């Protein structure tokens, strides 16, 4: 993919089998469920998908949407100490203790460039969708849970189009089908 930026956009998300990254109202409890516990067949592979322990240490910057940021604030201790964090929001006050607020995609791109970002973890449904539409998402790792939740926030919005190449995949002992894709093109 041709890029006019110095950073790589990467996403790492959990998703229900029917394509939702959160339930109604942003509910994430399905991500903690253990459907079929003890009944899954894990698969090894010569080319496994990324796992959090290999993905996260490579990240130098996190850019997330407002809803994701507000959800993270409910977790208690800030889970990203020492990491440069930006929040994409048109309504959040500027004085956030753990993050710098950027108001638009253009401002986000400028802020990432000015910060010298290299490996940018893009998080939050609408933010991932926007970065994909702009052609700023280069890699996508999806952990698909063996659960159907019926409704919620979809990973991809209406009209989203992208061509991807599978870089790695495997099934974990807890039943996650994990796939890492390179984004070849998007619109």
C-alpha cells in the first residue's frame, strides 16, 4: 500500500463470530465469556497470528476513539503507563490526564507525524473503520470468539471495502480463531 506517512497503523481486536466488537451500549462482557470451555481443538501453525504478547511490545503510540477511551477509564488503573496515547474526539475536553485529544483525522495524522510515531495501535470501532477508509490501517489482527451475540457494534460499517492478505492464523485452546491480516487496499 502506498503511504504518505511515516507510521504503520495496526489494530488488534476481539470480535464475536457474527462480527460485533461490542454488544449493545458498548458492552464487552462477551469478550470475557468462555463458550465451549475445555472443548476446543487448538491448532498449531507455521505462521500463527499475532498474540497480545507479541503485538503490544512493538507499539510506541496508541490512538483510540472517545468511546473506547471512556471504557478504558472504567478499568481502574490506567493500563498504558508510559505509552504515548491520543484520543480522537470532537467532544472530549482537552485536559485528559493520560492522553492528548485530537479533534479530526487530519489532526490525528499531523499529531502522529509530529510525535515521531512508528507503530500505531488503532483501537475503537469507529476509529478503526475511519483509518481503514483513509487507507491508514496496514495490519489487522482479529480474535474471533466462538459466540454469537446478535447485535452490537460491528467491526466494519456499511460500505466498508478492503482487500486483505492472511499473514498468520491459529486457533487457541480457549477457542479463539486468531487471524492477522495485511491490509492491501481499502476504500
